C-alpha cells in the first residue's frame, strides 16, 4: 500500500517549490522603467465625450512609437502597461477575459506583437477579487485561465490589484496566482499591490519576507496623484520606513512608490528633479503616466539623462539610506562602478523640500566612503566633473528651496 502521508507531503513541497520560483524568474534585475495608463488616463472609457483621456489601442501604440522614436528606449524605458478598464464587462462563453471590442478592436495579441516589434515589452492589469477596482471582471476563480490567457497574448508584465477582498484571502491569493503565472512558462513580471492593502486597508503589518519571495515588485503606499504634496508624502514615507523596507529590496524584487507624474503640469522644474532623483536613489520603478506629447523639455531632459538613469538602473539595486541634516535629507547610495572590486562609487542626493534655501556641510567619510586615494565628484544634472577630494574632505552645499543637488563620487 502506498504511504499517502508521504505522497501528500511530497505534493505539498512540489507545489511550494513551484510557487517559490516566481521570484527567481530572471526578470527585472534592475527596476522596471516604462509607462502605465492609470495615473493620467485612469478609467478612460468615454472616448467620444473625452477623447483626450481615451484608453484605447491608438493610445497604447502611440506610446510605443514615442519610446521607439524619441530616445526613451535607449534610456531604459521599455514596459508599456495597460491598467484597469481594458476589458468587456463579461467573460466569453469559455470563461476567458475579452478586451473591449470598440477600444481594442484588434485584441491584445495584436498590441503585444506591435510593442514587441519595437523591442519593447507589454504589460496588463487584473485584480485578485471577483471584479477589478473599477468593477470589470476580476480573476478570482479564474487564476489558471487568466494566467494562460495573459501568456497567450504575449504579456511581459502583470499588475495585480487587491480591491474588495479580505486579509487572509490576499495572503493566499497572491501566492497562488503567482504560481499559475509561473506554470505558463512565459516570464511575466509580477507586480503586486499586496502590502498596500494589508497595511492601509486591513490595518495589519505586511509580511515582507513572504511578499518578497513571491512578487517582483510591490506597492506599499498610497496612489500618487498629480500634486507636489502627494510626491512629498511618498518621499517622506520611504524616509520614515527605510529600515523596514530596504532589507527586502534588490535585484528582482523592488519596493514600488508608484508612478512619476511628469507630463501633467503638476510640478515645477525643481520639484520634478526631486521627484525623479529620489526615485532613482531608491532604485524604484520609473513608470510614467501621462500624455507623452505633453512631456516638457526639462522633464524629457531628466528622463533621458543617462547619468541619472545609471543611478536608477545601478545593478547593485541598493535602496539609498536617508540621513536628516537640519532641513535637508541626504540620501546616500553605494553603487557601481567599484574600484578594485572593493571601493564602490556613491551617489549623494541632498533634498530640500522646505520653503527656503539651506546650506550644509557634508563629510563623505561619515557615510561610508573610505577610499584613501580620494574621489572625483560629478554633478549629475550639469553632467560636469566638479573636483577631486580626499575621503576626509568636506563639501559645502547650498540647496535652493524645493530643489535637489545630486552628485556621484567615483573612487580614484
């Protein structure tokens, strides 16, 4: 007679191994960069009355063309992601999701193929409940068929929301859905909203050791809205919660502070520098959400600044550590290149969100720099090398109101 207890145990560990593989799918070894529809277009279904906010096939293909033709792809922007409100309100007779027939007349495989022809990557959205956050069909009870559908369509990135379900269901559903995604054998970035709902909807502490094993990135704070105050609140959250978040963050698994609000006339030029600089220092995903024709010249210069993108895409993937100095927050990030595989380079972002300019003195040796041959200091925004310093020297910096100074120090 077979030993059924051993069989059950073996099946459990096989299943567990299958789910655990989700994290190590080889994807997003640096944080994903691209564009997502929600922040600007939201549930843009009324295309006749509001054509400028229409979420449709034409829009998605236009973003692909912009990335391909205007240098964004070379800077690292590659994912184009459709968020909520893309489907019909009912599944087909076989239980499969159906794209809105008017707004996406050629279907999602057509869009995926077009995006892939540009050597870019395609992302989509679902929710683990019966319905999505905007009441379109969700994936509860359909995890396998939806995972298979997304794989057949050629999806490279899947954002999975967590509206309308309880804490225990969330803690199980994200693991199980990730398992089905893995079993499709199509590599798909798995973006989870799991910790946000646990902390801010169910008022519990997220289980980051488990979340980081099963998701490639995860939302852990409120949605950004198009305002400077929202950006400041997000930055403050990551400053306050650094010690609880940084240990689970790195290649293949990222904290996600939500989208960049460039192209929305929401920020001054200096505020835009803070927004993208802190995200780059955090090794956060850089996902735009805007009408790409409305990106201002200074915003585009920031997005295509390859020295800034090198900080954002550094292969070490270290989340910068914040230090509060009077009214300035100094973010310090060890990064490549290393000298002799011993001494890393460091990026320093001095962020001033106050209403007046501030002057501080920074001594690099207080923040881990110890190359006795010294460092060469580069200003990331001007793209100029400023001077060489010893690791014991001090640097005096004046940061204008609501602005940032961003340096990288390379070991000599």
